[in-house]
């Protein structure tokens, strides 16, 4: 009966780990079957070492591995996953410590089998852990915070590890003072909850900074968008104002049968109209403003551009994220194309069946090693950060990225699932 109860409480502990993961990460990267397999492995790692050996250090290591198995089924940066595993482990272990001391089955001997068993402790442990888990779940900003500083990341790992070590060292020296041990555990739990709180605040501040940067970019690009459209309107007005003169000149050239000059004159008029309409108007203000800002740079560098844009008015991707992806891709394309004789870029962006497809072709003079894409820019450090930033943004979404070279044409393709 005791074994059955213990195995049943193990299911609750796996559920608690999953609750923590859902509070820490936005969504799972695995399908339902893979997730269930991961939960089963976690359950086995938590339950069977305890039943078979019941050696404290082995129980801790196996529980640690079990948390890792569940955590990697969720989408998130490596740094965030590592920090979450250590924070989870510390809170779960310290909760176990306070229960084991409370029911009188705690042993400071880490490498020896614990022969004591308490049915009360077996039932109380997952309940205490659930209370702590539900408390930590309230830190909702953690889920959205993918980027934390290296210093805080080190602290978020160091404190949980230190808490567990301090707990065992303290218990080895004070083996007969349950009040002191419980007080120590409570203090350490509070410290780790405080780490969660700080992580949540850092994530909150990062979200505010990202929103601020996003609004700055929107303002910048929308100003350029308005300037581009106003310039186009002014050019059309100027052409309309000169139309009587144009018709008079066309009539004169036609009557004199000077067809060569007539053809040149028509081409100049057509070029004027084309120049007036050289801006994107897909209906999606976010993408239009980014593209029109970059198109001005392309025109100034005499790069020929073809575009095919088919989009919804609103997409489920932040302005900041899309700017990093498209801005860096176009910067790389412009840098490569302007060094070629053809100077050509094709931009293909469509949204179909919940998939945002981005494809950019540009001429290049260089043979690109597809296994180790390198830049021709002098500023290789900043260029490297550009590519790194693109990859970090794509990791936030379910996406596919590919690049290939066909002769002197370099093609970048990506698909972001919405």
C-alpha cells in the first residue's frame, strides 16, 4: 500500500514540474506523444531510484535529470532552460527537506541508504511542493523574458546550487535541532522565491525596453513611409502640372515625324511615373514601412529591385522581431548586390495558410560556403551579431530557414509558422 501511495504522489510531482515549465516557457516544442514520453521518463527518474536505493544524493541527481527531460520539451533559450532547471531543483529539494525534517525521517548522510520511511511525509511532500509551485507560477513575466544578462544568469544558477549545498552542510552540523533546520530551509526557500521574483522583474523590464524600442522603430519607419509617399505625391503633381507642355511636345515631335526623339521623350515620362510609384503598398503598415525605408537605400545605390508582396493587414509577429529579421537580411543583400555589376535584388514576401514566407535573392560576386556563411563586410563583429540576432528571433517562433547559391545569385528563404 505504501508503495502504491508513493507511486501515486510521483504523478503529482511530475504535474508540478510541468506547471513550473508552463509558467517559465511559452509553449512546448514537442508533440503530445513526445511530451507524454518525456513525462513518463521524468516519473521513472523521480520514483524508481527512491524505491530501489533511497540514497539521498542519487535521488537528487535523478530528480535533476527528470526536470531536465521535461524542461527540454519546451521552447526557450539554452540559458533560460539551464536557469529554470536549477531553480526548479532548488525549490523542490528544499521543500522535500522541510517535510523530511518535519516528519522526522531526515538524514544528513548523502551517500548512505535512508532506511526511514514516513507515510505522512510521502503524502505531505507533493502538497507542500504544490503550494510553492503555485506561488512561483504567479510570476507571469518570466514566460516572455528570453534575454537576461550574463551576470544575472550566473546568479540565478549559483543561488539555487548554493542553497542545496548550504542546506546539507547545515544539517550535518546540526543534526538534533529540528527548529534550526526548518528555519534554515524556510530562509533558503524564501531566497529562491526571491530569485524567481528578480527573474520576473528582469523579464518585465526587458519587455518594457523591447516595447520602447519597437515604438521607436515604428515611429522612425512610419516617418520615412510618410516622406516616401509625400515625395511620390509631389512628383505626380509635378507631372500633372507639366502635362500640357508634355502633350504639346509630343504633338510637335509626332507631326515632325521625329520618332526617335518621341520614343525617348515617352520613356522619360514613363520613368517619371515609375519613380513616383516606387514604394510598397501591401496594406501591412509594418512591412510597408520597413521595406520602403530599405528601398530608398537600394534606389540611391542604383540597385534594381523586384518585389512581390502579398500580406494580411496584421500579422502575429512583433514589429521589433520582424525588423530584426527583414532589416538584417536586406542589409546583407544590399551589401552584396552593390558590389556586383548587375546590382539586383528580388524580395518575395507572402502569407498563405498561416505561413509567412520570406525569400530574398541578390546578386553576389563571392562564392559562399553554405556550411560556414561568412561576410565580406569589414565590420565582421556587428555583422555576426546581425545573423545571431536573426537566429535568436527565429528560435522564438516555429520556423524553417534555408540559404543557397545558384551561380551569382544568393537566395535566402525562410518560413515562419503563425
